[in-house]
C-alpha cells in the first residue's frame, strides 16, 4: 500500500468514526433521557397498580392500548435494557483498555 492509499484509508476511517461518534452521542442522550420514564415503567410493572390494571383489563374495564399489561412486553424490555447496559460497559471497557 502506498502513502496515498494509506492516507486515504485513514481519512475514510476518521470520517466514518467521527460520524459514528456523533450519531452515538445523539442516541445515547436520547437513551439516557428515556431512562427516566423507563424507571417509572419498571416500578409500575412490579406494583400493585399493575396487577390491579391487569384485573381491570380482564374484566373489560380498560379500553386503551395496553401492551404494557402483557407480561412479555415489559419483561422483554427490561431484559433488553439490561443487555444494552452490559454492551455499553463492554464497548467502553474495550476503549479504556486501548487508551
């Protein structure tokens, strides 16, 4: 590989990673902000209110969209959220180990 090819390759990496960092910063800010509402959902899922709402749904008293009252939807989100946190730690650790 000659110098021009090497510099062109490094320039492409710089540009691609710069774009990736910008996109991740934006996504991370959105995710961090969403965590506040997520914490409220997580607390609701194991509360008496949730069980009462499930009972009300079973009786036909709830007429709005209520995927939140299924066990799988919130449970799966809790697992996905946890796995996302682990993945962020793994990626961050990889970066810290190199620098």
